[in-house]
C-alpha cells in the first residue's frame, strides 16, 4: 500500500511539472484532485488497509493530498489564474454589449458651408465654377477697372509672387471677382454663376479678419438686369440661408467694378452685443468691366456680388471669432 502512495506522488509531480496551459492544468485537476480522481480512489483503499497500518496510511494520504493541492494552486498562479473552462467563468467577450462607436471624422465647417452655399444658389439657378488662386494683375485688378494708383493695388496690401513693378505680375488673388473676368472672357451671355474659394490679404488677424479667407462670388449677366434683381436675389439668399428672422440691409458703397455699389450687412452678436456686420459687396457690373471682356455694354447688363464665407458661417452658427475656424482645435470643429 505505501508503494501506491509513492507511485501516485511521483506520477502527479511529473504530470504537474509538464503542465503548461490552463487546459492541461484542468486535466491534471480532474485526473488527480477531481471527485473521481486518483486521490479519491487512494482514499477508498483505506478500508482494505490492515488495521495496524490504517493510521499511518491515512496520515500519508492526507499529507499527499495537501501537498498536491498546494502545488496545484502554485501552478495555477503561475499560469495566470483560474483554469476552469470558459463556460464556467466570466465570458471573455459579451457579444451583446454595445460596441465603442468608431470615431468618425467630418468635413470642416467651412467646407460644409461652401457646399451649402453652392446648393442654395444652385436652387436660384446659379452654376458653380472655380478659378485659380494664383492670379495675374490683369484679372485681379486691371480688367476689374481698378487703376494702378488704387490703394487696393498697394504691394503692402497684397501677396505678390513676382516683382510688383514687372509686366502683369502674379499674386495670390485678393478677391474672387477675378473669376467674373475669367468666365466672361470664355463665355457668351447670359451668365449666371457663383464661384467659391480662398482669397489672400495681409490683414492683421482679429475677430473678423484673417489673412486667408473664403469668398463666394456671384455674377448674373443678361438683358435688362436691374438693381431690383440684385436686391431680391441677395435678400432671398439671406433668408434662405439664415432664416426668415435674419436682420439684413444693403448700404450704398463704392467698388471700381460696379456702379451703383452696395454692401450687405447682417445683425449678429460678436460678444459685445448685437450689431451690424458687413458680409460683402455687390452692385451693377460697371460698363468698363464689360468692355474689358469684349461685351457690348449697350446690350448687356448685370449684377455681381462677393460675400465673405467665414462671416456668413459666423452669423449662422454664432461663431464669435474667425480665428477659431483656423486653429484646428477638434473640440471646436466637432461641434459642426
Ligand atoms: N471683391 C469685393 C471685395 O473683395 C467684393 C465685391 C464687391 C464683389 C462688389 C463683387 C461686387 O462682385 O460686385 O471686397
């Protein structure tokens, strides 16, 4: 009988040292420590042990059980915990648990605004076109009736790319009105277009100015276009884009490429109370501009406008500082 105990002890310790996975450890537990395991059958031999040896056998068997239990626990720790089959333990994956929503990016609010503006003007019959950001003086100034001495042409107020005193120098466009010229140079009237894109001016940055911003330019050329058409178009746009309750007004102004000219204002709060904010210029296309592109000013009439897209969006979304749009802080951008 004592040999049975010795045998079991050496078998068990050999088996246990070969265990390398929780599954193997579980098989070990069933084989030796389980309800039908080797220890149990060893104990059941006790009744066959001669009376005078019972006491010693019992003590040795108990000692073996304790020792096996301890080695088992140690092994369990070293394998990283419970060796019970998965079904009996906490599920590793609860497939009914709602997943973590994937973080989606989104379009920048200015991109979204450009799309919406094109859509709104599209409904009014305007086609969307684009033009280059690097322009020549002819399209940025000359054809727009802006004379050489005009302050808008001051090299300090523009980003010139080539010598400003050279022949038709290049610059980053300061306005999208350049696209009016490009379209009229290549198209016969009637024309009804809008053009969106970036413009560049070395302005000092503040809550409403930035050295790069976006404009939407509109141009409508046909016979007998009137100032009433211009005003109706801009007011309809303003109320379609901002809502019926938006407070807007046109104020007489001056631009070399329109006559008469006006500026569009909208009431909004920039943090210092509600006040009028200028959002762009407009007017009836000056006959000198028609002549520059080869249209007969006696036959054709038209209106044009150029609006600052950032300011349009600022009024719509109550954004009180243009600089926030370009800081790329996702906590701000995520709101739109
Ligand atoms: N280009 C002007 C600016 O950037 C805005 C403007 C005014 C555009 C009158 C126009 C216009 O088309 O007719 O300040």
